[in-house]
C-alpha cells in the first residue's frame, strides 16, 4: 500500500496532527511524520515533496498555522494529492492559515479541510488510497455504517424523550 506523508510546519502543530496519525493507525495505513517548514526549512520541504512519489507515498497531508504556505509549497513540487490542514495557532484563530492554505492559484490544487480538521484530513487520505484498494474501501464503508448506527441510536433516545406523550415536549 502507498504511504501517507504527514508533514507539519512546527512541532507545536503536533497536538492537532496527532488526530490524523491516530486515524491512519486505525485504518492500518502506513505513514511517515516529519516537521518541515515552508519558511524555516524550505530546502527540506521541497526535497521531500520532489522525491515523495518515488519513495512510495500516495498522498501528503500538510499541517501549518499562521501564514500557512506549507501545503502549497509541497504541492508546487509534486503531482501527488496534497491535503492541507490549517492550524489554529495565532491571534487570528486559524482564519489566517485557512485562507493561506485554501486560496491556491489554478494549476496547483490543495484539498483543504477545516481549521484543525486533522481527522478528516486522514480520512480523505484513506479515501484517496481506497480508490485502488477494495479492502480499504470496505473498512471505510463499515466505519460509516457504524457511525450512522450510533447517530440513529442517539436519535432514537432523543425521539423517545421528546416525541411521546409524557415526554418533555409532549
Ligand atoms: C507555522 O507557524 C507552524 O505550522 C505553526 O503552526 C506556527 C507557529 O510555529 P512555532 O512558532 O510554534 O514553531 O509555521
């Protein structure tokens, strides 16, 4: 199976990025984690994405905060899909990182998830790999069914409480 590269701009992003790592572990997807910064270590970031395909990566997740150029800088050097996680790490509550990550020029796309949306970034990476991996696709389907079942159970509880004679809203 192809690996997922998990790159963050600073180790201060790790508390959020760990949610992506946990999700990849849950799906048994191989991954590597690195701290490469678009601004502080641009040579290492560029080298990583230039050689990622030949090193067996299929998708790259890039997490960065503030003026978050990491995902775009990685995308500039590879045709592998790049998923950007804008990190909330400044006085602007992550809106700075969101706009810096999502507003890519035509030709160099970055699939941007929500601010601090690390679990969804990993799920999207798994979904990309699952296009050519039926066992992984089946795991995703089973997980979605299990999630739906939990929501339906919660709905049943709420309906029971509010929609019956004698219930709170009856
Ligand atoms: C970004 O600046 C990093 O991704 C991090 O979110 C933010 C702050 O970095 P540190 O100053 O905590 O290293 O490049």
